[in-house]
């Protein structure tokens, strides 16, 4: 089982330098950000698939949600719940 660090204090996030974050939302154990380019990145606890990567794998590293990219969708808004992630997208 993967170890996932759950922190109750701010921590720096290692995103590629050219990304500008336009929105962020935190669930109880996961986080999602939207970039100005409309990409969605998620990380944290993924037990219920809330990270959107098509599996239940948890990750301490922010990963782009490729499902949206493959379908030509641009993320506009994100809201994380305890075990869910909701996004509004544009085609």
C-alpha cells in the first residue's frame, strides 16, 4: 500500500514552472487545481476514484487528469467533497 502524507498545515506543491493555477479546491484527503490553460491536476487519497485518473491509486504528486485532455475538455471550476471531485468543463 502506498503511503500518502496527510498534513494539517500548508505545504509547497511541486508543479511544472510554466503552470499558473487559477482555481483550487480541497477535499478531506485530496486536492485539485485548475490551471489557466484549463488542465486539472489532482493528488492525495484516491481510494474512491476521486482523483479522476481511472483508478483508485493515491498519490502525493500532482498529476494531470488525462481523461479531460483526451476528450478536448477544458476545466473551468472544481469543487472537492469528502470523497468526490466535481468539475465544470467547456468543450
